[in-house]
């Protein structure tokens, strides 16, 4: 069979795609990451099919056959998790809640990681005055208390799930930025980068082909945790009363339960499930992040 | 004999299975001598050294054998006894003094800790002794107040020696004490060690992979290969007239400024995987003088009163030495 | 582990690496210089945050005066406020007046309470401080002890239970934990009150001694427990991770070889080294918690700064909201600085790399 010529010098795109594929493989090979990814897929499926899976519209106020408000009903076949004080089906709310959770989670995580990675790469690689300015900006981001900031923003903006996304995009990239900068600084001085530079590789090429693979696992690690941050933040904001009123989110359900005295009435079926849902999806994020952590810090077996 | 091991065998449990890092070793350390323990990395010398002081890695354990110190077997004397005698009878100078001092305490305080808590001294007496010890190893007393990171590499090694001598041990085990230092400092430390040994009359077990260190300062040398002791004797004899082919190979592989331009001849191949060692002589796969008899493991036997080795062809040593000095012998 | 965030390793670029190299400088001078530069950094961040806040409140849609003047104020009050904050002057002058007022501690008057924002904040700050400190101390003491224990024992059975539990504690929304605790211990069992820091109208609620009264402690228990459950994960994982690393260090092996007692080896040497990053994390934790306690304060109706902020924003009480936010930010930035100080002072090695 004729020998195929092997391209020794991969294009930027090829190298980049290859490192992405490596990272994707983690989701399959690592036990924890795989479990986490499965859970995410399950939630995405539920979110997509909420309309089909949910027996009722989550905002619809329901009435019993004899015209009474179907409020505060305990769990039954008709309402697996009972109803709210206002007569809404809790189970349906729970299912529909996956939508805003995933939306906020994934979008916010994307921006947090994208901005953080960019800042880290540029600051770390360019150094000098660019680095100083970016690091001062990062210091300021660290100086702003996150949850209070979201609350203050809510004073001025219309209640919407995008407030959380905006606030996170403005501030929470800070951890990722610092850590990635740190990593770039470490990698920058290694011999193979010097070799690449001496042999005339462009800055962009060095960044994409050499530095990115060392840095992307960190991005994905923070990304998978950031989804959890976003969902927790959104839940907190909704609970405080600043969340979107048009969409039913888990945080909204918890606020509703709290304000309707569900605690004193022991309506566990109302206020436990939304919290559990949050716990499950956040833990799934932790599991996925563990997969990337193992690439970065492989545990030595002794 | 100050210390002797009988059939000492030490095993490790690793993720890839069990292995024996030290197998049936009978090491003898006489009083008042510096004994070198030499071999390539992975031959078990550090494992052996650490077993003598009784502090080994978590997954290592002594499977069988004795460690007789002044006649008493430490292995069967129980953990409590051994812990009590530790540092008092046998002390240890670690491989890299860099990290063997606690970075958050002053060096002097770490010395005092041993003197007070283990030596039973009161603070005043301990302070005087600490200053004495520093003087002994050649560090100014005022440096006792410094933190480890303020010491240079050579100074840290000296401090480690001072620590080791704190409780007047009879045996000091020095594990690669000069490997991490530059050549000039190496000489100084080795000179200090030699001087101290003579002055205090202690015994030293010097573990190293560097023959030149052995040649410089040791009285006797023991050669280890793949967990077994292959040759042991006075340093001039073993280095000058080695009996075991491995020892012969070692001599060839080290530079010797005394002789005019000589090609360095490495021993080809690598030591066996101790998860599954060869049934016969462990050096056989790499030995240029291998014969059929080598499929049986050789026992250590005396060459003369002070010199022992484990090789079936001991008797032909002189002829083999001549062949061993030829470069072609070692090339396959 | 990222869950045990790498605080120390990514502290950002040294601000004054341009300080000229002085071979005569003693270690004290180097430390002093480093502390001074961190202090300058703190002042810079505080200034930047105050400025951002100024711009946010000025740039919002609608009448900028609304940030300071409630339409229900009388004409005189409005005039007085106009003067005090220079609201009829151009923006940059307002900014200067704003900064001046800040430095003097004048944060305006609350619309809702008709009282100076500063005094309102100082009234409730001790409550938040008490809650945060108690919760953090419990969380850190338990976290450190358990973390060290886990590292020492290293049995996978124990770890197999403990670590998932810790993960769960960090994944659960704090307010949800609080709700569950409230439902069980307050409503079902009636052991603890359902909210607030003091029983309304009780005499114990006055004077500095009130924080030690049984009434206060009974009210403090559930919110502090909620926070402690949430917060203990970080010190636990951090301590465990540090201990595991430290126990592998050569100086720990040396300590064992010297024949020192197990206590000496584990506590005086290993734990002492492993603890340093945890102390830094504790200082940082105070800063983060002050702001993050908002939700727990709301669940338990705890009269602290967080709850004040929420109420202020809900009621569009802008001066109070701004003031509360500033106070939270100031505490956080200050604690970041303290954490830096601790890190510098406690680890003798740090002074080496001036």
C-alpha cells in the first residue's frame, strides 16, 4: 500500500480542532464526566420535550371539577407533586423550569469562559502594559461583590433571566482570567514555544497551536462549574424577587413556596423538588469538571 | 559488626502488582567505617536504607529477614522499641536536604525540637548543643535563627548532617547526600563527613549511584543490582579488582581523571522489571560472560576474608577482568 | 482542585515590579514594600468600585435626580439635597462631591427610613458580622478537622461517603438548605424561632451584651448552621488536599525518622504547613460571605446588610441601596487585602521572591 504523506505542520484550524476533539473525548472516557454529561443530556431532553411531558401549562391556574381552586393539593395521580397555593401544577412547573435553568446556565457559562479565556490568553501572552491594564480590570472585577451587584442591576433593568447572564459576563470571568493567565505564563517560557517563535511562527499560530491545548482544559473546567454558578445565581435572584416573572424557574418556585407559607405547612412536595433539581444539575457540572481536572492534574496512583 | 541484615526482603504493593525491591540481602556494616552502598536507580538501595531506620513508604513492608543492630533484631523488637531508638542509634541524612527541613520553622528550632523532645535536654543545654553541632559541621552559630530557605544548598546539607548527629547516633545513613550539589561543594561535604566520622568514631552507610563518591570517601563498598547484593568488600579491592561482572561494568562506565583518555563504556540494556524478575542470576540478560549455570541464581560466597560476591564464575575473575576492560566485550 | 480554588497560585501581576532593586534592603523593607503595594491596590479597587457605582446610578434611565431625591420630599429637603450632592452641577463636579462625601462617610439619606444611610448601615452591620463570623468559624473549624482527618485516614470507604456529601453541600442553594432546616427545626419541631435576630420587643435586644443573650443565640442557630453547612466544603476540601500534599513532603518523612511523636508530626509539622492557604481562604471567605449572605438573611429575616440591600432595591430606595452595596464591597476588598497580608506574613518563604 503506498505510504501516505503525513502533514507534519498542522494548520491552525486542524490543531485547534484536534484539541477540541481531545477534550470532547474526556466526556466519554472519564467515568465521572460521562455521568455528568448524561445528566445534562437528560435535562436537555426534558427541557426540549417539556411541552409534551408536562401534563399542564405551568402558569395555568387550575380548578377542581366542582369549580373550586385546585390550590395546595397534596401529591396525587393527577398532580404527582401536588399544586401551588394558586392552583398550579408543581410537576409541570418543575419540568418547564429546566428551560430557564439550562438557558441561563449554558449562555452565562459560555460568556464567562469566553471572556475569561480571552483575557487570560491576551494578558498572559502579551505581557507588559496590556497585561497590567487587564490585571487591574480583573482586580476591579474581584472587588465587586457578585450577588449584591446582580441585585443592584435588577434595580435598573427589567426583570429578566438575562440580567444574570449580563452580570456574570461582566464579573465572573475573573477567576478563569487569572488562572488562564497563570497557565499561559507557565507555558510561554517552555522550550517548544521558543522554538516555534524562533522558527517564525506567527503569534496567532503559537496561540492556537501551542498554547490553546494547554489552556482549553482549564476553560472547560471552569465552564462546567460556571453553569452551576449561573443556575444557583438565577435561583437566588428569583427567590429574592428580582427574577423573570414570565418564565417559571426553579428559583421562582422556591420563592412562591416560601411566600405561600409552604414551610410551615410542611408542603415538602413543593419546596424540596426544585432544590433537588438544582442540586442534581450542579453536581453534574462538578462531575464533568472532574474529568477536565484529571487532565490538568493527573492523580498519581500509588 | 555494628549492623547486619539477614535475608532482608522488602516488598512493595503497587497499582501494577506486587514486587520485591530488596531480596535476601545480607549487608554488614562494621563499627567505625564508612560503607558505600552503590547501584543504579531502582536497584533497591534507598528502600534498603530506609528500612534500616524503619521509616519506609506507605506501600512497602518487610516481608522477612532481620536487621540486627548491636546484636538485637529491630524487626522483631516491635514498632514501639524501634521508634524509641530511632535517631538515637541510627540517624538519616536525606537525599535532598532542600525539602527535608520544615519551611515554616527556623532551622535552630528544628534542631532544638530533636534535642529537647527526644534528647530530654532543657532549653539552655539544648541551645549550647545546637551551637556545638553547627560548629561541628562548619556553619556559624548565628545562622540558627534563619529559615531553611535562607540557606544555600551546601549549608542545608550541613544542617542536615548536624541534625543527624544531634543525639550522638552510632550509625548515620546518608542517602545520596551530595547528588544535588555542584562538584566543589560535593567535595567539601564529603570531606566534612569523612572528618566527622573519624572524629566521632561513628559508622556511615553512604548510599549513592556515583562510584567516584565511593572511591573518594568509603572504606568498604557494597554493590546492589535489581534488589540483590552482588558484591561487597574493601573499596580498593572491589573497585580495583572487581569480581562480579556488574561491578566490572560499573568501573568502565565512570570517568576517571587519573587514567589517560578512556572511552566510557555503558552497560547496554536495562535492569529487569522487578514485578517479574528472571529466575536465575538477575544480571544474566546483560552480562557479557553469561553461561548456562547462570540460569540458577548464584549465592553470595567469600572471595577471601573481607570480600564476597555472587557469581558462578568468581574463580575466573582475573581473566574476566581483562576481557571486561575491552570495549568490544560490552557491545552486543 | 478547583473546588478548593487555587487562591494563592494566581494572585495576579505584582503591581510594583517596577520598584528598583535595592541590594541593601532588609527583609523587613521588602515586606513593607509589598504590603504598601497591596494597600495601594486595595485603595485603587475601592475607588474604581465607587466610581462604577456613581456612574451606574447616574446613567440609569429617567431623571438622574431620582437617585437622590424622592418626589415626596419637601421643597426645602430637595434644595438641601441639591446642595449637598451638587445635583445641579455638571457631572464631573458631582463626582468630586460624591467622592468627598464618601470619604466623610456621608452616603445620603434613605428615602424609606428618612434617616442617614450611614447610621442605618452601622445599625445592622453588627448583625451581619455576627452571623458571618460565627458561621465561618464553625465551618472552618469543622472543615479543617474533617479535612485533616480524611487526609490522614485515607480510607476509601470514609472518603466515598464524605466527599459526595461535601459536593452536595456546595451544590445546594443555601436558601433552600435554610428552608429545609426551617421547616424541620422551626415549624415541625418548634425548637428554634422562625426568623429575625431577636424576639420582637424583648429587653435582651438592647446594648452590646445582646449578642450573648440566649435569645440571640437561639435566633442565630439555624441561619448560622445553614451557612456553615454551605461554607464548610471549601475548607474541608482545601485542607484535605493540602494535607495529602504535605504528608508526602520530605520534611514530614524526616519528622517521622527523627522519632517525633505522631502528634508532633501531624500537627506541628504537617498541619501547620497545610493550614496556611486555609487561613488565607478564611480571610477571603469573610469578604465573600458578607455579600453572599443576602439570601440566607432573607430566608431567616435576619436584619443584616444583605437584607437591607434587598429591601432597598425592592423599594427603589437608591441611597440606601448604594450605601449597602458600597459597604459590602468595602468589606470584601478590605478582607482581600487582609488575606494577602496573612499570606505574606505567615509564610516565611514568600519574602524570598521580592
